[in-house]
């Protein structure tokens, strides 16, 4: 399927989802839906670096919260339209991704993971000591009542933007997968030395991955202050963002754009249901239990169950040429 | 007047802490030549290959290939210039099929020089797999291959980058007599197609059958360079291999 066709189908699916949410006519659907969609963007963004190139990023909260705090800072100066805030959040976190890449991409495996975790701690310390954005006290953001130009509540408007970001991130991930860039990413994941020897510019590709991944995480974080209306460093940099974001692609499968989508919808929805029916503290327990369960029964994620079937079918098709 | 060598190594040295891995290595390889590079374990053969290919940086001296100075150049840039290597231990891209493994150098090394269509790429992959006898396994994963097939894949992937110089790093290690002959025939065929080859090997039967010139390294130093039959009779070469 061509990329343009895929984007068209994804847009139609997103429109149907949004129409269904409006049809349900329940405010909570948008509150919960926003979180699930936010995790689709985060999980897809994480997978661009972690799944495609094999570099595990534990510093999700840093990229996400920097996007959110860029909104807080801009809101204090000028309060621009949401699209500008999202773009600025993406640029800020993309630049952080570039810096992180330059500083850490010569590290491999666990060492890279620890370096990204340290990045989150450094960023949180900086924000905690930056009084302009509220410092350790946190910052209040006044959420407008209604969306500009559209007959929607602001929460519905935020949800719409998160849906657009989900489409954008999924389309980007799939386009990468089916491109020369995706082949290059896969070689880095499989064997970096052999990749270089095959002509793959590994450092440049890793920087592209960190920038893209960071930018989408920043964009996912940018609308957050309007969603929560109060943001402090401990909630913005919460470890749960990293845990959820890593767990979702692992549960869904990291080899394809579909994995993070399945993982985010499954885990995000379960967490939202558990939050309202049992307890909010239970949501992280669910993540832990599911992660352990999937590591045992589906080490390649949910799409891993179907991959052998797909691969055999593909080979049969190729063999019949 | 002789042509400029394809590969020219002058005064290359490399240390690992206090250990001298390579000291003042001089070597020139002409276009189309078949050079055997031998030496006991730890003599610096793989370190020299790594310095030529950009995996390691030489601390002294310089490497010139096809008229380009390679010092400071990254490994992938050297591959794009036409310098390919196979690894001592095969390093296939494990999640990719054999055809996909070969597509990588075509996409990243060859297409940078001269653009190919997807059909060209498929045809080239098929040609390479047919050449090494793996066409029937084109859509299998490397884990399904035997040891010799893995070595052949390694050579085919190196050839996919359309190199002018191929460095084969112990492609015959651990293979049976017949399998060694298979790889030897393959390397000779590649040389007939115009590819200059440096073969690093421990199997002297294969080295002598293959090489037009033999270079011997011992403890990071070049101790012999010349006609293979003459080199293997040299007293210091015999001593390095058999002891005094």
C-alpha cells in the first residue's frame, strides 16, 4: 500500500473514531481518549528509536515534559495558538534529541539506557529550579472554554489534536519502515559494525531517529498543560510515562508501526477502565503484570504471534514470481 | 612507468594501551592483484584490516585507496569508495532475509554512486545469490543457513557493494576441505571479474593456491612480502610459524 493511501485510510479511521466519541456524548470519553491517544504518539515515537534501531530510551519523560514546559513558558509570554505550541514543543524536544544523540550515541545497550535516564533527571532538576515556569511549586494554566473556530469544547479540541498527532506519528513510522531509512535503522538494530561496512551512515541515521523520536514526544507533551491545567515537575517528569511508553511497544511488538498502536490502545484503555472502576493506583500494577505476562507468552509482542504466518505467506508469494 | 597502486599503506601503526598491534606497516596492492596476508594469531592481520576499512583508527601513517586519502574517513564512506570486507565471524543482519541482507549495500553504497531502480536491485540480488549458490534460500533468514552458506552470504554481501577491493577475513575458517575449495573457487571467480582481493587466511594450501603475492605479519610487523613460494621458504617466516 502506498504511503499516501495509508495516510488517507488512517485519516478516515481517525475521523470515524472522533465522530464516535462525539456520538457517545460523554465528556469523560474525551478525557480518557486523550490519554490513550497521547500514549499512541509516545509509544510510536519511542519505537522509532527503541524498536527500529534498538536503542532503548528510558528518558521519555524528559522529551515529553520539555514539550509540556515549552507550552508553559510560551503561555506566560504570549499564549499562541495550540498548533504553534505543538510545533515549538516538537522543535524543543527534537533539539534535545539531537543533543542527546551527539552525546550518547557512541554508547550501546544498557549504557545508552542509563544515559537517557540521567537526561530525565538533569532536565527535571533544571525545570525544578526554573522559577519562570513555576519551579518546584508548579504552574497553573487556564484552559479556554471553547475551541477556536470549531464548535467543540476545549477538551474535545485537545483530543482532536492528539488524534491528528497520532495519525502523523503512525504515518511517519510506517513511511520509515517502508523506506531506505527503515532498512538502515534495521541494520543498526541487527549489527552496527556490519551496517557501517555495508555503507550505512550509522551515526547520521541514529541522529535522525533521536530527533524524530524526541520531536514526536515533545509534540505529545505540548498540549498537556491545557489538559491538566496544573503542571509540576514531579507529575510532568513522572516515571510512569517512561514505564508505560516502553511497555506499550513491547506488548504490541516493536518491529512494526502496528505494535505500539495495539499496545497503547490495549494498555491505555485497560488503565483508564481500571482507574474509574477499581483504583488509579492499580494502573501501573496492570502495566507490570501485563509486561511480565507478555515477556513470557509473546516475547515479540502481539504482532509477533502473527508474524510467522505473514512471513510464510510473503515468502510463498515471492517464491511464485 | 607503473600505475599507481589501488591501495597504498604507508607507515601504519596502531597500539592498544602498551601493546603494539601494528608497527610501521608498508603495503601496496595493485589493481586486479590477489594478495595473501598471513601470520600467526595476534600478529595484527585483523587490526590492519580494521585500520584499512575504518573500523579502527591508525595512530600513525596513512592509507590511500583509489587516489583518495582515507585518514579520518568513516567506515561507510570507505565502503562507498569501493572498499569492502567480509568479517572473520559472519555478521549477517539477523532479522532480514538473505535478499534483504544484500539489498543493504546496494541501497547504501552502490545507489549513492549510481542510482538503481527497484527492479535493478532485485536483479542484482538474484545474480549475487546465484553466484554463491544461495538463490533458492533468498527469502530465508540467516539463522537457517549452514556455516559455509553463512560465509558465502558474507562474501555476497561484501560483493553487493560493487567493490574494487575485497578483503576476505578468514572466510574459510572452520570449513571442510571441500568447502574451502568452494570458497577458493568463488574468490578466484570474483578476481577474474576484476575485483582486487586481499585474502587473510590460516589455511596455507588455500593461500598458496590463491595468492600471486604473499605478505607475512608477525607481532605487528611485516616480515615478508613477495612470491608466495619464496616467502614460505624464508627462514624468519618458517620460524614464526614453527618456532626456531
